[in-house]
C-alpha cells in the first residue's frame, strides 16, 4: 500500500500531469480520420513515438496512459515504449476497461465492461512495466439521467476494478465521466456529477479501497456544449470545486481532470482558475487526451517531415498545463508562442 501511495503522489507531483494516449483502436482511427491518416499498427506506433520521445515533455508530464497494443510496442531504435518512458522518469500506465456497452434494461445508458480475467491481465501489465491503470465509466445528463441504476452499477464495477488494481500493485485511476454534450445547465451538470461521485466513493469505501493509493479522473462541471448560455471560466471553476469539496474525501491525493471535448485552451484555463483558488485538500491536475494532443496531431498529419512540428505543439500544451497546476498560466502565453 505504501508503494501505491508513492506512485499516486508522483503522478500528481508539482507542475506535472498525465498524458492520456490510451485511445482504443476505434478512437485512434477517428482521430487519424480527422487528419486523413490511415490507422495501421505502424502509423499508430509512429504517432505514439512522436509524443513519447518529445524532449523536455517530462518536465510537465508525470505519466502516460497507454492502450494494450502500445504497451507492447517499441520506438524505432527498438526500445520498448514503457522503457523509453521510464528512462525519462515518466510512469507508464494502462487502460484496462473494455469500453462502455449498453446497460441492460436501461434507456440508452451504459455500463463499462472488462472485469472478467482482469486479475490475470493486471499481472501481465505489471510485468510489462505498467504502474497505474485507468477504467472509464460514462453517464449522460437528461431529466431522468444518470439513473440510480446506472450510477450504482458503474460505481460497483469501478470499485471492483480498483480493488484488483491495488491487489496487483497498480494505482487505479477511477474515471467516472459525466458527458457534457447537450443543452444542460451548469446546475444540472453539478447535480449529476455530485450524484455519480457520491455513489463511486460509497462503493470504493465498501470494497476496501485504500484511497491514498488512488487518483480520481472526473469531468469538469460545464454547461452543455450546445447550451444557449454557457458558463464562463470562473463559474466553471467554482461549480467544479464545490462539487469536489462535497463528494471527494481528502484522503484522495489527486484529482486529474479529463478534457472531454473542451478546447485545449479552455481545458487549461479551467484548471488554472481552480488552482488559483488553492490550496485544496488534493492536488488538482490533468490527465488530458484531446486537449494535449489535438495541436500535435494537426501539425503532424502523418508526415515524417512534420514530427518536429508535432513535438513542438505537444511540448507547448504540456507546458501550458504544467503552469496551470500552480495557477501561473495566462492566455497571452499562447499568443507569444504562436507569434
Ligand atoms: P480526453 O481528455 O480527450 O477527454 O481524454 C481523456 C481520457 O482518457 C478519456 O478516457
């Protein structure tokens, strides 16, 4: 349990956060489609190498979440990716869930699968170098959603995953994502997020999870992406903090937000605004996928000649988010680099 707490603390070390590069085959295909690149084992490998070999990113990146295929791949010089990351002091992690599937007897809600055989998969992942893991549950917002049924079945599965993860010596990142699509208000998002977190911490407690050896990966509380009035940076920061203060125990060492379809700069500004209001009982950090990678993907476009430009774009976002860890980010830092 001591090792778990140490790993969790290292993942939320001052000024650093996590890169989520654990897109499943289906998701990375979507990302590659957007830049007109075929998704093959080798293009996926080349793209991940671009990210992982970016010089200096380790100043701001404490850990990287990998997909099963990537954990087994190597850089072009033959160094396995987990070894490459470790050599830079970056901790390798692994996505272990098998995706959100329709929840039986519900009206369009989902349950995340992947518990069968998970103990054996954890043993292999640890052998391959992973020191932390991720499991994502998803929930929608509607007048009757998330239902109690969806909140509790997913909370139960998240806790079962977390227990197996801790048993194997990997820090579980617990990710209940309340999706922010739609026209809901900030208040509706706060209510749904609070409900889901309360169920998650009840199950984690009942299933004996050692909270200092965990991290939480939640959504931020936002107005729906299609809402007619959308809350600004300060409102989002305050609404998100209020929900977290009510529902996340202080024994949790860190909260690492997902970006979930916000723009890169909004994701950074929101995190910055929350940290400006610190100190808080937990470290407030990031575990972004799209918000760290989008500009790098666009700059790369699958062309070897653009690797340096892709790395520069990724290093810039990593640095901006690193600064947001201490509330030292400001939007004019974006223009300076772009100029
Ligand atoms: P986004 O930051 O793109 O939401 O991805 C984070 C993640 O890992 C979702 O599971």
